[in-house]
């Protein structure tokens, strides 16, 4: 038995040393270099945006190379908005699913890591037999211990573990992307709800004013001061304004239902607090990360990079499958008719074996699989580049939107103010009999449209500010409730050419 143990130990050590001296096949992953562009837009950004004397009209400045705060949504200065985000982070089912996916990926990584260790199995049996010529029963106690170890000489198992680790990394950044998407959707939906509330309030005010105008026209008609057609025209205008209210109310109900779903509730459960545009503060200083850092910050880019890493490791797996596989096994047995002697190990036996398996002819399957793995790497590389380009496009689009949103709000505020003044003057002139009623109708329509567009312009500034924080990655690296990401091993060698 002692000799068997020494022999097994010798074979194990020899195989391990041979494995260390072996060559791990396939490429060592190299992280793609950061883009070398110096900016996001073709033209330099202005020092600050335009401003307007209304809620959401503050000028915004871009702080170059400033870090994105972890809880960036608190910059909007609304406790009600903060509460909505907190509730969503606690109860949203999509977030729960992403967290479970990350835990699953971690367990799969541990399961794959177990294949690198020696595998030990044991079995035991007891039997009783009696022949026709013997009255006494014969007992038999036996036990078997099997030990096997696959020497990863060419690194196939290590590459498989590396691929599984990359999948875990992908799940981790998918979770970060789910956080970011959820938070952004909650805030944008709340702003949409506030915008719809403001539009409904504006239309209700306009309906009240038009109703008063209709009462006045009816009185004038009874006195013979206006024609019946003027009364009918005002009734038609009032009806059109009233007809614009139900679609907005429908959208408001839909936004509330959507917000309830984001919070992990049924639409019929509880009351969703209304957030008014006037309750929100527009962040005046906006961080703008360096372009070279964007690929580090965007969860979707990092998740795509992890898939690229997985594809690289799978090339190594397919390459290692072309080479021999070495397996060492040992078994120890003990059999005894007496239970006491069985535990004394007086009838023990052992066997030790080493095996080599080399693919000789598979009809080109293994080489085709390796070429397919390289093609998968090329596809993942192209998809990664596409996601990086999309990320830079997102930031550029948002920066342009923020600049033009500010200008739009400034102009729209002026248009609303002048339309209101024009309506007041036109109403006075009509009442004085100086102009026809059609001029009053035109002034009413212009003011109604200008007031609604002003509310939309206000909401756009808030929503596009949210879009900027989302486009820059959302500051997940500064959040306190997110586990710090474990960096991947540094790159070593480039991808080898296909055979």
C-alpha cells in the first residue's frame, strides 16, 4: 500500500510538472485600446447653454473631465424623485432577474473551476449469499475509492474557465446596465408625467378662458352686437380645445401605470406621487468625461468587451482540443467477509493508470470548430466596435440636444409671452368692435399652441439632462451599493492566425 501511494504521488507530480511545462493554447486576451478622438462633437461646445427666466431655464455648463456622481439623480433636487428611484431599486423585477443572473454566472464559474482539481469518488457495498449446499450465509463487504486527474497540458480547461469568467463579467456589467436603464426610465417617466400634468393644467386654463369668452359672445348675440356665426365659431374652438384634453389624460394614466411597473407594483396598487416641473431643479453643472474614459464607464461597452474576452478564450479551447489529452487515474479497493477486517484494511488492493488520448481523424471537425471560434471572435470584435461607435454617438446627440433645447426654450418662452400679450390686446380690440372675430380665434389658437410647446420645451431640458448622465455611464463606479469590479488579467499575446 505504501508503495502504491508513492507511485501515485510520483505520477501526480510528474503530470503536474509536465502540465506546467506545457503550452496554453490560444490567444491571451488584449483589451481593445480606447479611442483616440479628442472630443464628442465636430464643433467645440459653447461655454454654457442659453438661459430663460422660467423653471428649467437655467444655463448649463459642461465640466470637462469631471466625474459622474454615483447618485446623479439627486442633482434634480426633488425628494419625491429620490423616493421613486429608491423604491424602484428595491422592488423592480428586472433588477432582481439581473442580480440572479449574476449569481448564476458566479456559481457556473465555480463549477467550471472544479474541473481543474482532482476528482475523487467512492463507493461501498455489502452483500449476503447462500448456495443450495450450504446453510450458512456468506457476507461480503467491499469499498472502492477512485481518483482521476486530467492534466491541462495545453490549457483547454484553463481557457474554458477563462471563458466562464468572462461570462460572469458580462453578467456583472449587464446588471450595471439594468441599474442605469431602470433609474433613467423612472426619472424620464416621472418628468413625462410632470409635463403632461402641466399641459393638462394649461389646457384647463385655456378652456376656462374660452368658456368665459363664449358666455360674453352669447350675451352680445342676444343684444345683437355679434352674429350667430361668431358664437358658433367660439363654440367650435372651445370644443376643439376640450377634445385635446382626453388624449393627454390618457397619456398621463399610461405614464402612471408605466411608473408603477418600474416600481414593481401593479397599476391598481397605491398612489404614485405627482411631480411638478416646478419642483425640479435643472442641474447647472454637467460632467463631461474624457472620450478615452467613456469605454471604461459605459456598462454596455464593458459587457460587450466581456463577450469579446469570452470569444478569445473559446479560441484557446478549440485549439487545445487539437492536442493530446492526458489523464491519470488511481483506484483503491478493500474486500472482506468480516466487517471488522474490512475496517482494518487487510484485504486492500490498488491500481494506477495513465492514459493519453490524441485525435487522429475526425473528418476535419476539430479544425472547423477552431476556425468557427476565430470567426466568432471576429464577429464579437465587430460588434464591440459598433457598440463603441453607438456610445459616442449617444453622447454627441445628447450634447447637441442640450444646446438646442436651451435655445428652443428661450425662444418658446418669448413666443408664449408675446402670444399671451397679443391675445389680451386682440380680445380688447374685439370687445371694442375694432376687429373681426376671426382675428380673436387666431390669437386664441396661437396662444394655446405656444403655451403647450413651452411646457414640452421645459420637459425636454430635464429629460435630455437625464440622457446625458445615462450616455456617460451613470456613475456606477461611484455608487456605494455596487460591488467593486474585479479587473481582468492583463493582455499577453495577440490572436494567432488561422491554420
